[in-house]
């Protein structure tokens, strides 16, 4: 089977392609999709998938991720990419100075679209915000610790098995293997 991953992020595309190795052929398509504003990453991913399918007319997936810090009222939430671009990890760490509760979580929603419609799959991973460590990964990976290591301290293979995106992708893979897609 073959489907497109609609993203302009080469790191994410590489991670997804590795995840589906042996299951599906994944092609990266850097289509710029309008992004709706919503508190639910599932809604955002589904709307991107709806738009992308309208343009590409082929099986594809999109995703959206929230990075939530309870002590900051859930900020940055689904605006994680914008916050990463504007204030980055150092800005998040400055906001966390003196805050005793450093809990955080990532949630990713993956939306798969084909001619039959859109299906959404979710994954979540809980951890804490820490000073940056590690050299792998991208985005918030160096400041997000899960089970004693930051996501940036995990190899790409390890991260592909345990991350929030991996959990959502695993749900998609399971669905595809069970015949959920039109492209079998």
C-alpha cells in the first residue's frame, strides 16, 4: 500500500516513513494546508486531511500535535508549532522559571483520508519539562523528559516506538493492517 504524508517537516516525514517501513510506502508531500484554530488536535488534523485530500485526491495522512503544560493553563497546547517558532524552548523554560509543577504532555492526532472519508487516531505521552538534553529529535524533544530521558536522548528508532506520534501512528497502522484503508 502507498499513501502520502502531508508535511513540510522533513524530520517528521523521516520519522513517519521509518515507522511504516515494511507496512506501507510513504511519500512526503509538502502541501501547505490551511490550519483551523481549535483546542482539539483531532479536529485540526481532520480539517487538514479534508483539504489535502481535496487537492491531491489520493490516500494521505496529516497530523497535528499539542504540547500541554498544566501549570501554564495547558499552554502552548495546539499552538505548539507557532510557539516553537516564536519563543522556542528557551522561551518555554523562561515561562517555567520558579514554577514547581513541571508536568507536561504531548498529544498527536493523525488523520487518514481516502475516498471513503477521514479517520482520526490519537496518541499521548506524559512527562516533565526539563533543561535541554540530548542531540536527537527536533522541536521540544530536548526539554521533554519521559521515563528519565528526554525525547532528544532517544535514538530515532526508540522514539519511533514510544512517542506520542508513534502511539497515534501505531493505531493507524493497526487499522490499516486490519483493512481500514481502500488501498490494500
